[in-house]
C-alpha cells in the first residue's frame, strides 16, 4: 500500500531525510513501522515530542483530561490518598508519573494535596519520567515551586525501591507499534521503504512493503493473549498493531515497584475487541491540529501517531512481571466513584455566575462523556499488597 502526497503535507524535511538514510543503511532497504514511528515521534532533534511548538492542549494537536481544569487531578488525588492510607501511611510515599505532558496534572495534584491533605504532601516524593527534553523544560518551569519533585530516567530508580504508585495518562497509546497484515492466513509484518516519484521532481515517498515478522516476540504476543489469527474468521488483508514497547514498559515498572500500585489510563480495548475480525484496519490514528486521519506518512514529525491500548496484554504480561490485576473500568465510572458526581451536583450551589457555571459543567462532563474521555480504560494493578489494600474506592461502581 502506498500513501500518496496530501495537499497539507507539513513534514519536517530534516527528519524525512534522516528516515530515508536509516532505510538506505539497512541490508533490505526497509525498517519496521515501529522503527519509523519511533523516529517520527521521539527523534531527539526532530521528533514530534521534541519540537518547540506545543503538541498538547488547545493550541496543539490534542487535548487530555488535565486540559479541562484541575478536577481530574484533584479527584485522582483522593485515590492517591486512599492508596497511601491502605499502605499504612508510609513515611516516604512515592508517586511516579510517566509522561507528564506539560506538567499541568502534577501542578494541580500537588497544589491540591498541599492544601487538602498536608500529611500526605509532607511524606510525598513526586518523580517524573519524561524522555522529551522540550516537555521536561516546560514541566520544570511550572513545577519549580515544589521541593518534593524530581526528574529521573528509569536507570536512576533503584530496582524494588518504590513504595507508592506509578501513574500514566495517555502514555501507552504513543508507544511505537509493529503493524502486521494477514496474507493467506499467515501473519506478515508491514515494513517501510522509499520510492521515487519521477513525475514530481524525483520526490521520495514512504511506501509500505510486506515481509516476514521482524521478531519472534510478535508470535509470542498472540500466544500470550490466546488469539488465533489463523482462524477462518480473519480475512486476508486484516491488519492491526502489536505494542511490544508496552510489554517492555510493564517489565520496568514491575522491577522498580516494591509495594503499591500501577494506574494506567488510556483509550483502548480488551484483546477480544481489539482483534475483532471486523476491526480489519487496526486502530492507528494520526492527530494534526485537532483533526485525525489515517496517513502516518505525511506531516512527518509534526503530527501525533497513536494506537489504541490492548489492556488484556497489559494485564497478562503484568502478571508475568509480578503485578496483580485489581480491576479494569472506564474513566467515567472511576471518577464518579471518587467523587466527581458530588462536584457536579455542588456546582449550582457553589458557582453563582451563569457563564462560569456553564463552563465548569461542560469541563466536568467532558471527563465522563462515554463517547470521549469518559470511555477511556482505567487499569489498576498492584504488587506486594495485603488483601485490605486491594479494595480501592475508584473501582467501586457508584450508586
């Protein structure tokens, strides 16, 4: 399949040249889609998440829950408080946010804990793991007032040292994914090469080619899930994604966490829905200036590339890494169980200005809209807990 030039191709030419050079330097003149996506998003100079123009928020390409006001962080703060209490109030409770965006969530959460739960705030160490130097600089600018916060890479966190909670919001969907396609009942992998369009002044296009899978881990992935793609319910041409990077990430968390929780919020499905035979084009999406499309070969380095999260893979591989599944729910139910419904009910009493009331109500309802953020998956896993610490308020179905 070849994706042709778009009328709004805003690609970074230096990044395109670099990707072409990477392809030309390989024995078979091709790279996996995962390699391509990794360069497009994370190249240290030209990748999407390392550019000066903001990618997140109303001025960027997409909006997260934190962009609708402080409520998302404040409600989740109540979950962190419960976790701290269930762990018998350790003297050093550590929250590790992985992929902190612009730092808005951390700012709102820390301010709320400082004001409403000073006992936890005094014991809290807040670690951010952020691979983008651009985003890290922005985070440090707005979070400089907090003494309890620090930035680390994975190697700087000692194995089996964290007592507390690892947390991410819309992180796993941005991990580079392998793409596969079924040909005559066999799983083959989609690779990226180049072609020259001579009728367009020798313009180079990125082109998809099909070949053998690049690693046996792809086969092992489906064995772990119990998904049989050779079954006759899958037609030739069926394509989707495999997120091996998510498994590596899960392994890292399992090694660093001594006792506590892993909270993952993202959009995605369990495996039986992810690999539904009718979802034959996969879940990969591109976000560019608040619009989405399915062509990852334009706007290279200047658009976001994402794939939905396979939560079953996180659950099953997490168990192999020592992480128990506490529960899986939707963001709307999770936030309502933690008190968001009470905030909505109190609006008419606490807010007198009609315009402000309507804005606040819209923001709160955005967080629980089942067709949007409210439909996101929330996965809670744990390690080293007593039975009483495995019952969390956020997993209780609200009345």
